[in-house]
C-alpha cells in the first residue's frame, strides 16, 4: 500500500525570504501532497503565533482547504540547551505538546537538544544518560497529551552514533517513543561518521544501520545526501539525484529490514536554498519509488 507524502514546511520558513503558510499550503495542495510536516518555527506554526482558539481554528481551516494532513510537528526547542538546562527544555516541550493536542496533531519531532560537544566535567556516558532521561520525560508528557515522540538523530546534535542511537531507544522504552529516520542523517551517521564523539562507522553502511533499527522507526524523512555537512554543522540535505543515496536499495531496506509500518514518506529540504524550486521534482521522485515499492 502506497504511503502518504508530506514535506517539511521548515524548509520554507528557513529561506532568506520565508514563504508563509498560506502560500506553502496552496502550493502543496496544487502538487498533490497528502500532507505537511509542520514546522513549529516562526513564521510558521509556532505556539506563540497560534495562541488562541480562533487562530488555531484558522490554521486548521487552511490545512483542510488544501486537503493536507499533518505527518509530524517539529517543535522549536532550540532556544534551550537540553544538556545544560534539561528542566527548561522539558518545560518548553510541554508547551509544544499541549499545542499539538489542541491542533489534533499526533507526532512531535525532537532532537537531543545539544551539540555533539561534551560539556566540561561530563563524560559521554553521563551525557547519554541525561539525553535518555530527557527523552523519557518528554515521552511521558506526550502520553498525557496523546502525542507520539519521534526522535531525530543527526550530526548537529549529541548522540548520533548508530550503536548509541539504538542504546537510547532501548533505554527510553516508552510506548509512544520512536526513531525518526532521516535518510540523509542515516548516511552521515553510518557511512561518514560525521561528528561522532566515539567513531562508529558501520561496515554495512546505511543498510546495516536500517536493519539495526528494525521495529524502532516511527516516521521516515527522505532526501538525498552528498556526504557533506552544511554551515550549521549538520547534514546537507541534497535534492534527489544530487547526492550519493540509492533509494532503490534504501526504501526496500526500510520496508523489509526495518519493518517500517508508518503512514508517511516526509520529504526534508531543510536549509536547502532552492527548496521552493526543488519541491515539485522531489515530489515526483518520492511518487516514483512509492509506486515502485509500495504500490
């Protein structure tokens, strides 16, 4: 069965001249997207922007007008370092979880909330334990608000080695917690070993990594990778066909080796300067492998 296709609105919010949600939703509707991966970043769906029932109703109406579901919501937690100020980070998450609940959205995307640099006086084991505790705490908050928590690992944030990603998932052990697997980050983690604190490149590359995550993936973000980091110190999200990834291998691995049962393929053009222009071609690329492997 074919999966629904969404795209991260944050790609448009982060452009030099941001494209606002009404124009974004209009274009996605015209291109036949099933949904949107909603960025909780200003000027998009930030809780402070949609802080009344009337404003939230307007946002819901906009999505309904263009027949767009919400695949996942990317909470803006970047104002707080989760390792240095864990309680404040958790409190900020709760604000976003309550917002999601009011909007009727079911999945919140988070990262580990701190750069892959050990704070003075802390071991990596201590930092990993803190990340696990943070993720466990927010998962319990998510349960209160009927939301799933999807943790996205990436080079820009601490705990991005395959073995420790699996360790973290197992240790959190909450029913509403899962891994958000971004194909670009997966490649940078398993093949390049980008910004690993403890090197953990896998001989079997991204496919081995995918197999390690069997039954652990809640949602998949799809995009190519050229094997480099961007100016923000995280994976460069390259449009399909401009990188090194073989989706004829990756997609079957996600379906068969990881047993990915989620509803969505979510396109992620984060920090791609040509995101708006590349959107239509990216949709075509995903439609093609969706038809080939899920049709």
